[in-house]
C-alpha cells in the first residue's frame, strides 16, 4: 500500500503527518491487501491567513474497484484526521462488500442459468 500525506499551511506538520499515518493505517489495516494507494491532503482551509478550519481529504484507491474519497473539516486538525479515518474505513468496507456481493450474485446467477 502506497501512502502519501501532504500538508499545506499547517504548523507542526511532522506531528500531524505522523498522526494521519497512524490513524489511517489503523483504520485500513483490515483491507490492506486490497488497497493500492492512500493519498491524504491536510490543509488550512484559509491558506496562509490561518483561519479556524482545517480540512482532511482522504482518497483511497482499491484494486479493481477504483477509488473512494472522504473529507472532514474541523477547527482541530487532529479531530479532522480522526473523523476522516473513521469515515474512510466505513466507505472502503462498503465498497469492498458491494463488489463482493455483486461478484457473488453474478456467480450464483451463472450457475442457475446453466
């Protein structure tokens, strides 16, 4: 699984980067063999003006099914990461299960047609 974290206009970006990696690796560990890549963008929504909102955008590329993306905006960048990790875990699980269900129904349908 390839992992890329980018931080834009954030202080303590090294700590934020480490927190993002730990949270997302933990959230996605059950799906690691299916995940090709994880891209994370952490940014201050207001850029160099340093407003109160921080955005965490997580995009996960899943083998054979494309990619899914979530984002969360919060005044606390760590909370934005935690919430995005929770949401991407649920989204990836749904996508993988949906693909599994479709494949299962196709194989069952093929057996009944034969």
